[in-house]
C-alpha cells in the first residue's frame, strides 16, 4: 500500500510537471525563463489623422499582429496625437504606461536622438537606404539610445525628404544671401533651429501638436520639420506655399515598451520583428512615390510648390553642411556624428 501511494505521488508529480511544460504556449527567453503567450491589449499612438498613409500602415501592422497571434494580441490605434505630443508619448512608452508608438525620435530625454533627422545626411533615396540600413552605424546607435529610455525599436519607417510650409510666399527662397524675414516653427531640436536660420528664416521652437494653431493664428509664418505628406495631412488648410528643400530625411520608428517586450515569449518577439520588417520593407518600396504624390496633392489644393534646380538643392546642402554640422555635432556626440558623416561630401 505504501509503495502504491509513493508511485501515485510520483505519477501525479510527473503529470503536473508535463502539464506545466506543455499546457500553455510558451518559449524560453534569453535568460532561460519560460514566457507564456497570453491575451494582451495594447495601445499604439501616431501623429497623423485617421485614414492617412501612416494610419493605414499602422492599421495593417495591427491587423497582422492580431492574425499572427491568433487574436491574443489586440492593439487599439490612437491617431492624431490623441495620446499626447509624440515626445510625451515616447516617455510614457518608456515607462510602460503606453505600449507602442510610431513617430519621429523625440529628444526631450536625450537630445542626441536628434541625429536621426540631422540636416542633409542624405540627399536621395539610395543614400537614405544606405544610411539607415539595419545593423548600420546610425541605426545601431539609435536603437541603443532608445533602449536606455526603456524602449525597444521594432522597425524603421522612412517617410520623406522634408521641406518648409509657409502661409505666404517668400520673396527669394533660392537666395541664401538674403533673409526671408519670416518666422517659422521648428521642433525643439537644435539642428532644425540652426538649419532654418542657415536657410534665411527665423526659428521659433513649438511642439508639433501646437504647430497648426501657431500658423493659423499668425504666431509663425510657416513650419519646418515635416514634408509634403505631413503638410498635406495636417497643415494644408494653413499652407499657401511649399518649399521641397530636402533639408532632412524623415525617419520614424515603430517602437514599444522594453518592459512589455521583455514579458513576451521568444515566439512573440520573433513574430513582432518579422511583421515590423515587413512594414519597413514595404514602406521603402512606396515612400518615394508617396512623396511625389503628396507634392502633387498640395498643388491640387491650390498650394504653390516651388521647384528648385539640382544646383540650388546642392547649394542648400553645402551651406548647411558647412555652417550647421560643426555647430550641432557635439550635441549628437562628435565621434558618432563623424562616423556617420565621414563619407558624405
């Protein structure tokens, strides 16, 4: 009888052990800990209105995640900065208060993240692909900086080359020898401020969420920091003139809370990374055409798009690289900035 009881206990223990291993979907994390795939409800924010290209891409990503997770991961989308200015949301993602965001790299916590949008690092799409390639110097540095804020980068999201939107036409926008005598909104990033001034404008730092009202009320005459798609989506009602200066390459990032990431199983992590890569690759395939399409849409709205010659665009880049780069490199880390720009002429 005692032997029977002992054998029964052994069998029960073995069943419990097997159940604990196979009774739920799990995988072993890097630290050797099993993580269970369980139902999760997340929030993701972005800065564009509902129905825009960005919103559609986020919607596709969310749907792909839901399908790949067999419905276990559901993500609610908050467009139009409904969760707050993207800088604030980035901080909240770092605290795991919000799970995800697709947005530019905010610089409230770490100014050096502004290197992502440093002026004239690239002047065409081939250069941009090389500059922001996975496992490249720049992307590796950016991912490390995000991780220090408690954020895991899932994918890069190329948007466009930027320009300046104005509420009125400038007097001589191609002439770098004169002041345009116009005040424009800039993000709270030194590189934008220095670039605006190098191009002949007076810079006024204003959060993105307040930029439309600032243009509408005449606090500023225009804005820098976005491109044709961004101005069409959010600023076309207050824009009369657009200058496609290619002043910066707009790269956004799809990222999530590192705490939330660390709570995922290895299979879930792999799934998110694969869907993120799919989003990134698709965006590279469509972004260049989208930029031209939105420049045409601005024209259709009656907005004057001033075309610049290749020589004029080269002059803008030369002026900014010579005058702005030495001024901003220390803010990003001189060693990193030099390693990123060493082959750029």
